[in-house]
């Protein structure tokens, strides 16, 4: 599938998604996602920013410690916002993919898209045909040249 066809189909799906989001936002109550979750702050961190280590204490027992490997200081609210954004993007992309698979297009639109594809394929086939090389010299000229060159 060409890139332009893919972009067109995604644009159609995005229009449907924006329409459904508007409908949901109009009738749904505000969600309280700022409530405390069961996970710790460390679970909200991205994997690249976690630093987990082990050391032995005085008694010889192994103790695990968790550190945050990040140059800037982040608050709990910042981490929650980051995780919500990540989740919302994933959910949005999944919805788009599901819509692409389940969407049935009008026959007019599909015929039009397939017509574009066929015309493009025909153009590519016409360009690929090699042209026959036309020579100025005839076979007799080549034979005469060969006799002169190799005879002496």
C-alpha cells in the first residue's frame, strides 16, 4: 500500500475518532484520575530513568535500592501526567488501528482509490520498458573493421 493511500485512510479514521470524542465529552462526567493508585512512584517512572542496585549491609544480607537516574527533578504530579499521556497515546493509536480494520468504505471511494493505484502501476510499467538500441553501423561495417583490425 502506498504512503498516500495510508495517509488518506488514517485521515478518514481520525475524523471518525474526533467525532466520537466530542460525543463522549459532551455526555460523560469528569473523571477523577488524580486519585492515588496502588503503585509506587517508582512504578510510574520510565524504564530508562530507573536505576536499581544491590549492596550488602553489615550483616551480609543483600539490600536492593532504587534510584532515579534523571538530570532534572520531577514531582509526583509530573510523573502521573507523563504516564497518563503515554497511556492515552497508546489507547488512541489502538483505536485508530481497530477502526482501520473495521471500517467499511463506500464502493465509490474504494473504486476511486483502486483507480489511482492502477494508473500509477501502468505508468511505472511503461517507464520500465527498455528502448532498443539503434546502431549507425551495419553488420558489414563491423565485419570489415574486424578484418582490418585483426588482419594486420
